[in-house]
C-alpha cells in the first residue's frame, strides 16, 4: 500500500498546487511539438519540397518511428523504472533539453546535393535520432503524472493541465511553425528557419517542467515506490496484456491512427480539395481555433468525468470526434467559415477522449507504480506508432494509390480528381471510421 505524508505548504498528501500543476504541464509543449511537427509538415515537406513520392516518403518516416522510436521508448521506460531510486524521472527531461535543438536542426537541413534516395536515407537517419531524443523525455514525463497522486480526480486535473499545454504545443507546431515557413518564403530555407525557432522553444519548456515536476513531487509528498525485481520479457508482456490496460491501449492506437491521418492530410485537403493557395496561413487559423476548443472544453470534461464516469465520456467524445471529421471531409466547397466551425467542434471532442484516455492510463500507472515507466513507455510507443501509421504510411499509400502527383505538387500544377478523392478519404472518412471502431471496442470490452 502506498504511504503518503503531508504535502508542501500544509496541503494534504496527493494535492498538487496550481503553480506546480502548471509547471509540470508546460513540458507538454515540447512533447506536442515533437509529436505534431513531423506529422503535420514532414510528409508535406518531403513530397512538395524534396519531390519524393508519397508512399516512399511515408515509409521513410514510419520505419524509424516503428523500429527506432518504439525501441527507444521501451528502453527508456524500463530503465527509468529500474533506476528510479538512483535517478529521479525528472532528470530524464534534461536529455530533451540538450538533444532537442540538434534533433530539429538536422531533420530539416537536407543537403541539396544528395540524390533522391540519398535524401530519403538522410531524412530516415535524422528522424531516427529525433525519435531517440523524443523517447528520452516523453516517457519519463508521462510516468511522473501517475506518481504524483493517489486521487483519480486529481490525476484528471493534472491531465487537464497537460491538455491545456497540449493546446499550446499544437499552436506552436501547427500554427507558428507553418507561419514561419511561409513568412520565410517557403521551400527548404523556410523549413530550416522554422527548425531554428523550435530549437529554442522545446528545451525551454522542458527546463520549466524539470523544476515544476520537482515542486509537484514535494507537494504530493508521496514516498518512493517499492523496489521491484527486474522483469523478464515475458513478465513485461504479461503486465501490459492485462485487459484493463491492453483494451484501453488498443482503443487508443485506433484513435491515434485516425487522428494521424486527419492531421497529416489537412494541408493536402486545404491546398487541393479546398483550393486554398494560402493553406499554410489558413492552417494556422484553424489550429488556433482548435487550441481554443481544447482549452475551453477542459473544465467541462473534468466535471463530466467526475459526475458520469471516465469511460462513458471517453466513448461519447470519440464518437463526436469521428462524426466531426466525416462531416468536414464532405464540406470542401463550403469555405473557410464552415471549416473553422467544424474544426472547433472536432477539437472539443478530441480533447475529451485525449484527456480521459491519459487520465485512465495514469490511474493504472498510479496504482501499479512499480511499473509506471513500463506503462508509459507502451503508451508513448503506441502514440508514435498510431500517429506514424496513420499520418505517414497510410496517408502516403492512400495518396499514391489514388494518383497524387508529387511532380505537379512541386511545380504548382493541379491534381487529378482521383487524388482529391484520396485526400478526402485520408482526411475525414478513414479517421472517422478508426475512431468509431475505437469507441465500439472500449464500450464493449473496456473497464475502468
């Protein structure tokens, strides 16, 4: 049984103050930027700037995420569990402080004299380094939340702050980054300038989280988790295969696959289906609207989860998100105002299932603190797999399968009607179906 003591400033154990909540939450800015920028911009950069065929570009992003990214996630999770009595999890955040600038600067600085396959190999290699840096801070960062309180509602509040700063990260990665690219004239110089901006923002947010999580831990006043023996591979699989965790993880994988498709296909949808020459500017406005939806919805979702329960709210928000994107994909000719409205609605539902899935995961990790790093590693790995599977591999295959022309994209030419159909499916219909399947799965087999 976990023992608790009185927290800092006279607060009861498990109660984390506002400043500490915010300090911890700021770290999610870096996590979200690391997650979103490749999903939103890297495939578009490779196809429209480097001229790489979509399926090949998608594979060049997906394979490093699947092999290198997931391997690093699991290694960091296991090591952070094994070493937690010697190295507090928050110290892992400093690896991100040091490594994140190099990760961004290298990824978008593709040498101009490389052949086509040389460019593919370069991006794949740099993206492997990028994923290693991402794992070094994202897995311990998530594990920290499950260790700060025994109170499930307090964990939901912590996750709500995390979602608030998720919105800030989305704003940086989805609005500021494209704005910088376009403001610098586009092309590779624009992407390189964007990387320099992100190389400042990400380490700063992680440094704030490093100190914020220390304050939160002092206020929570929890004793360290008991030491545990090293797990064999089979024992680790058994821990992760327990139905309470594995069903939630599988549902989350389906949702993230759909969300990754919608996110990666958005620039294509705006540029070609909606015919917007200012797509890099329009997407900034849409992301800002989405961030507003995420932020304003958090008190509602927290209150509903406490009153109704986490599982039903998770299911309702997944269904609402699915229907929003399916509807949006059929409204390409309706213009920007309709896109803003549908984006706002989708963001509200998106923030609901994201909040509740993280909250339920942190409940599981908090109740089994000896394996918190393992749970977090699996969760982050699935996040990366799902977003990469949907946002690079599946979108790339759908676009190529429906005849998207990368040469025409480089020269500003029109796309065939079949390519527009592929973009519509990748942007809205398939993401909606993935999320409806996730809601059905968790509704039938999930428990909290």
